[in-house]
C-alpha cells in the first residue's frame, strides 16, 4: 500500500469530499428545488357570473334581441317555468331500463340507471336546450352534470 492513498492525509480527503459535495449539491438543489427565485406571475382574479342583466346597460340592443331566444333558454335552473317535460310520474323504457320522471316537494327527479348500473333517484337541477329537444342534467361528484 505505497500508493497515493497512503501518502495523503485524511483531512485532505475529507476536504476534497466536502468540496465535491458542494460542487454537485448546490447546482442540483438550485435546479431541483423550488422556483422561489424565479419571477412569479400574478394570480389572476377569479371570475364570477354576474348575470345577464348586468350586460344590458352597455349592450341593450343585443340584450333585447337575445332575451327569450333559444340561446337565452339554452341552459337554465330546473323550475316550473323552465322544465318542459312531463314529470307527473311518467315512465319511459329504453333498452330494458324503465325510468320514471316525477316531482317531489317542488323539485324534479328521475328514477333511472345511474353510475355503476344501479337504479337510483337523481334530482334534476338544470335544463339543457329548449325546443325541439330539452335534456335534463343531474349533479355528480367532481362538479360534473
């Protein structure tokens, strides 16, 4: 063992190892770490629905021709005024599944085949479309309709 390792003091190996660590670790931590030094884009403000009436003041001719149109009626909250279908315990059978459309406490429901293939009662919260076809939307997890 007359090589280089036997002639180099231990503190020099330790210093060389520490220097190698710094040379590798600092750039790696900068590249792999958080971007706290990078310029951050400002967070955009959240958008809130203000309702169509708020558009009227600046866009009155457009608002007046839009009001009552199929685009105006394209999607709405399910109410006595917006639901066009028959929800008086009406049954409809398709592909061997019988669905029943009914009302309960002023709200609209359908008993039908749900997620996973199991029958269940689902509240209809929105309408989609007007004439000649209106579809009904029910809420599902994750904000889906």
